[in-house]
């Protein structure tokens, strides 16, 4: 998808601090971390948001959560706990229109988020 910053990260055009990569999924450090551990997990394929997930994407979405648990374990937050969230649309504050799941941990997180 032309002009999409996360597609550019997925293709290597823009650098990122990668922490996990598989055929369909990429995870990298958030550039503006909101917690000691703040990772973004994305499908390499351009999907704009949760609203745009299609039936054929079911495996990719599953792979994202398998990646999440592996990343949490490798970064040492699996035991203490962490959060995996995605913002969809304006009211949720989605700023990048390429599906991404935030993995947040390393501190006690408030609920519900603001
Ligand atoms: P959201 O507000 O849910 O759309 O989250 C977008 C996230 O992407 C924010 O937490 C940003 O800090 C992060 N972000 C934007 N550009 C980059 C980038 N080039 N590399 C890493 N993280 C980024
Ligand atoms: Zn994209």
C-alpha cells in the first residue's frame, strides 16, 4: 500500500528495531514507547484496521497472537503480565492506518485505558 509507513517497515524501506519476524508477521519497538516494553505487531500484508480484516486473514490474526506470546516471553514480561491491544478508528485514536497490535508491559498498566 503506497505511502503506508508500516508497509515500508515491513518491506525494509524504513528501518525499525525488529524483535520478531515470520513469513506473515513482523514486530518492532514502538518509536514513542508508553511502557518499558512497547512493541508493535503487524501483519506484513496491508490490512488497514480491524474493520478491514477478512475471512481469509484468520490465520494471520492467529499468528499475530502466537507471536505476541513468544515476544512477551523473550522480553521477560510473560510472568508479570502485559497487554495486547489494537486501536480501530478515530475514537480509539488509531493514527497509523495499518493494523497493529500494541504489546505493552514492564510496568503496572491502568484499566480501562483513557
Ligand atoms: P496507534 O495510535 O494505535 O495507531 O499507534 C501507532 C503507533 O505507531 C504509535 O504508538 C507510534 O508511536 C508508533 N509509530 C509510528 N511511527 C513509527 C515508526 N516509524 N516506528 C515505530 N513506531 C512507530
Ligand atoms: Zn500498510
